[in-house]
């Protein structure tokens, strides 16, 4: 059995299975995801420290750039989680929202949570002075996440929501929001 098939079977079982299973798997996936982000931050900072590429100068500039980016990215990601929670869902694929969420940040981008996490990683890279974090790890996160979204998430959303999701895809950009062009 392939990993993709195993993952799809797990998702389908949990979505259609008992609520306790969805909740437990959502927590497990959330903890795993946060742990992965922590490793994605720690490894580049560790490598930059040991390679001597960590930027110690420009302290005030790093703060002036890093704090707003980190705060705004984290706020955007949390806003996305709150939108999902408001319709009794989570970002975890095992406990998705039962309805298509197209309001709040999702009115401007189909994946604003990804944008928020990228901005947060980039901001932490600026704060820590880690070139590897903001030039390598953060962009790699976006590339891997986009591959997952294209290969699994979007086909699953099309299957679940049909024409509504296809129309949403047509009018809403995947990653970079078009501020001011909101169409509800």
C-alpha cells in the first residue's frame, strides 16, 4: 500500500468515523505540525550558528523587520484557524470544516494559512539573523506545502464541494492575495 493511499484511507476513516477519533487525530497532527515548524526554525539557526553565517549586526533593523512580520504572519495563521473553528472544523485534514470557508482571509486567498506561516518563518529568520531560515527553509516550506495542496488538498476539496470549490478557485488566488479585489 502506498503512503498516499494509506493517508487517504486514514483521512476518509477519520472524517466518517467517530468524533473522538477526529479530535484525537487533530490534536496529534497539530502537535506534529508545530513540532515540525520548531525543527524547521531550530535547524537553520543551529547551522547558521555553527557555520558562522548568523547575522549578529543590524540588531534594530532585524527587530524592525522581524517583529512585524512574525506578529502579522502568526495573526493571519491564527485568524485562519479561528475561521475553521467557527464552522466546527480544524486545519487538520482529518477534521476539516464541514462547509467551504470563503470568508475572512479566505476571501482573498485560498491558502492564507500557508501565507501566514511563511511570513512568520521569514520574520523569525529576520529576528534571529538566520540566512538559512529566511532564504532556504521558509521558501522550501512553501514549495513542499504547495505540492501537497496541489496533489491532495485541492482534488479532495473539489470532490467534497464540487462546483462551489471550482468557482471559488476561479475567483480566488491560491497564495498571494489580491487585496482590494475581493468578490463575495
